[in-house]
C-alpha cells in the first residue's frame, strides 16, 4: 500500500512539472468524447426511437410502378 501512495505522489509531481503534457493528456479525449456523444444522440433520435404510430395499420407506402418494368 505504501508503494502505491509513493507512486501516486510521484505521478502528481510529474504532472505538475510537465504542464503542457498534462494539458495535452487531459484535453485530448475531450473532442473525441464530444463527437461520440453527438453521433450517438443523432443516431438515437433518428434510428432507435419507435415510430410515433399507435398501430402499424396507419403506415402507408407511396410509390410509383411503371407498366412493364415491375418493382425492381
């Protein structure tokens, strides 16, 4: 347990000594976390939420079929 405390004190001293490295190490993940949260929010809102219909009978597909060409 004593070595863990010594390691922690040493690491804190090194972080305080190298402030630029500390800012880079702490600040680097922030943009990635922000982008991941934004992408998840968009995907969740658009794809994962159920459609606002009480019954599937209310859904209608509108399309155009050309004679002689079929659906493909």
